[in-house]
C-alpha cells in the first residue's frame, strides 16, 4: 500500500517532522468535512503549511475536498490498516481528545478495575526511589499519550513501571477498540524489579492486553533488540539529576530516529536552580520542551514531595541523542546522593571538584549551574566516590 505520509513529507519537507502529517490525515478521518483552518489549528501549523500538506495528500490520492476535507476510500484504508485505526470507537476517541471532558465518567469501569489491581501491586522499594502513584494518575498518563497521538498504532515503552502505566495503556486500547483482538499498538516495559514485571505480565495474560516485559538494570545499556523501535516512552525516574539523565538516555536509545516523538517524564517539583540544571540536560540531549504540567501526578504517602509531581512532555529533534550510552557508575538514587562524596573531573580542564554535603558543591546540579571554578565548563565525569 502507498505510504502517503512518507510521500507528502518528501515533497513538503516539514521542520516539524512527518508525525504532523499523520496527525492531519487522522483529523480528516475522525472529522470528515473538516475545514483547512481547523486542520491548521488542530496540528498547530500555519494555514499555508496545512494547505500545502493537504494538497500533497490530495494529489497522492488520500484526501479530497468537497464542502470540507475528506479521506478517499484509499485514504481510509491506509489509516485503518496501516496506521491502526480500524475498529476505533470514534465517539469515545473524540470525547477523550477534548481536555475538558470528564474522562473519569467515560472510563469509570477502567478506573474501578485499576483501583482493585493497584491495591494488590507489590510494596514499593524506597531504596530505589519507588513510590505509589494513584490509579487516576496512571490512567491520566495513558490519556495524555492518546492526546499526543502517540498511542494508537504505536510502539510504547515504559522505562520503569511501578506505576502500571503499561496496564492503563492496555485497558484504554481495549476500550477504544472493543471488537479488535489483535491491536496494532504494542506496549513494552523494562524494569529492574522482577516483582513488578511478574505482576504486569500476569495482568496482561489474564486481561488480554498486549504488554511485553523485559528485565533491565539501567546502569547497563538496553539490549540491542530494543534500540530504535519505539514511538514514545514514559519514565518516572529517581528524582535526582543523575537519575533523570540516565533514564531519559536509555529511553532515547530505544526511540525511532524521528523528529517530534514525545517523551513523558514524571518528576518532582523542584527549586528554580534544580530546574535550570534539569533543562540544561534536556538541551544537552537535544530535546525540546513542549510543556510542564504542574500537579499532574498524585502519589500515595509521598509526603517528601507533597504527594504531587509534575509531568514534563519533551519532543525529539534532529539533535536528539542520549547523554549516557555506556555503563553508568555515578550515584543514582536519592539515598545514595545524600550519603556520598563524589569527585568529578572537568571535561575541559581536567580539574577535580568534590561534590556532596562536605564537598566544594553540595549537588551536581549546583556544580553544573555554577560551572567549573577554573575554566567555566559545565560538563564533568565521575572519577571517584566514597560513602560518608
């Protein structure tokens, strides 16, 4: 079958990447007769650019215009068979795509089931910074994935999943495609905690959802079979700068080499100085910041972060690459950071700097913000650490 998206992208050469062409095509499928101006609004494109894409898709045979924009029979077949929209409950989809919709009412049955399953999940291991998000939070993340056009027909990765986001994604897909057994979308989990892997695998088997689980110690690179395979990923890493950089780096290695792929990063609300260091790491990895949603995540018994956390949505660019590619030897979890003195070496002048409560700088993010005292560089490598 003709690849309409690839063909249009080759002719228009969008800076936004090919994903926006797919989104425009899907909008025409979901809302036959949509106007060009509304297509531009939905895809966040200037009207002339949306018009150019529309014309390319019309010339290719996927769209036609008659009192608005419609998909041709060939266009419908492509969207349903190749993009994975065949059998979609369009009414439910349209309701969930509207931010003002009370999704808790629409998905009350899923929320009830998740509540039961969350009560039976393994106890969290605080030594590796696990915490219990609420069932509502887990399902809210799945809906966000849908609204970012990163779920239907996509390969989704969960980098760590004690929050059972994979299960929420699977249940949401079952509701959106009630009569389809073999979904084109697939969900993968990588985690170091075998208890959660067993629990997720058991739910997937019993409930008939497409989730694949892999054991992975993220201090080591992901296996080659996972590299370059995914359309987006979720992660809720340890709330340290090192933890964020490591988990996001591993996720990036698993993404397809495309612009505009979303990354869903859950993180604690932090000080302005910490957030500056965090955003510097995003830039270093070639990621653009789409939005930061305060109080998006809610956790049970997580008083240290006020039971609330933010959702940071990032997008890949042409410059995206993982900051960490090999094995990781630095401290990772909150408890490790608090009780160690680390010696970092400046990558530019090779000067040594102590980081820790008794060091020259209390944290690595403060060192990066203040930069090397000798040369002003902001990149460092760990060369030694000791517990104090």
